[in-house]
C-alpha cells in the first residue's frame, strides 16, 4: 500500500473558510529557521562539509576536507544574524515560529533561552539539519525521539510541530503520528491553507510551508539579488492572497534563515 498517495485535488474550487481571528482575510506565518551548528560538518562525523544555502552555493572541497569558510558562514547565523532577527521581531511584537534543529539549539543555550523567553513556538527541525529521505526507519524514529527530548530541555517545552530538511522519508509522517505528541507537520508545500489527512487511521494536521516566499532564494538560482527583490516578491504574494481572501481566506508562510535574512 502506498504510504503517500498523491492528492491532486485538495480543496478544489471551494476551499473552506478557516475562520481566522477577527475575520482576517489572510493569516501570515513567519518562520525563522535555526540550523547553524547542526548542518553537515566533518567534526560531527560527516563525510563532507555542508554545501547548501551558503554564500557560496554549490562550493565543495570534496569528501573528507573540512570547509572552514562554510562553517564560518553558518556561524554568522548563530553569532549575529539570529540576534538581529530576534531584535526585529521583538521591536515589532511579531510572533513567529522557529524551525529549530535540536543540536543547533543545544550549541547555543543563550539563543534557545531567548526563544523561550519570547514565547515563540519551536517546531522540531530534526535532531540535526540533515536529510531523512534515505534514513532507515529505526534510526529516524530514534532521531525524532532525541530531537523532542533535546528541545524540551533547551526551551522548556516539547515541540508540537515537525519539519524535515527538504525531503522527508516515506516513513516520516507516520512516525510523527506514532510519536503521539505532535499536533502537525509542515513537510508539504501543496496548498494555501492547512488541511487534514489520515495517517494510520488517525486524523493528522498538515500546515504547508513555502519554498518560494523564502530567503533561501538568495542562494538558489534563479533567485533574489537584493532585499528589494525579496520584498517585492513577498508583497505580490501578499496582495494576491489578501485579495482572494475577501471571499476565501488564505494563509501565507514566509521562510527566513539567520545566516541569510539575518545578514
């Protein structure tokens, strides 16, 4: 049986009214990804250094060679970019969701404490910011358990959401449901609204994320080359969804990274 049958229909021409608070047309979710210190790295036993979402996209020194430049780019996110974004959100009283990789939060206790003090939701971004697509089921289950326990220690609250690095495995959603404490996952990009699905006979909430309203496109071609370009793209997306929201309210996610938008 296919664990992931494709739903190419969704809500169709008649999306439901999600009844946003105060009759809002559009719910905007701002996500800050906190990954720095959990990416692929030779000191953590990986075969290669990280190559994705850096200032030098695609650059690689080859297997077994430690890339100190990429490590430094990532360190900017945790050392400086994180605090800049936290100040901006705090000054404007903007609630956000943090997609937090557990090991990254462990390695910056002050950052984890600041997230907790601000009252921001932490959605588990895995134990480390590494791919799950080919991970054996037992190992994936253990990493999920480890991530939950770690985030609860560092922030004081267990995570209620789950989001993988790019591609989940065929087992991920089922494991999320079986874990028993998650309320949703965001391993989907297929709608302008949250939706319910069934996993193992149980109802499960999916809150789609975004790869287009996302600062990752500063590092992925063809992408943004200026803050103005990113802003205009977000504004266009907001305007369309807000206009549609007059009769069919929508949700818009915005993805930010401490080493990208934080710079």
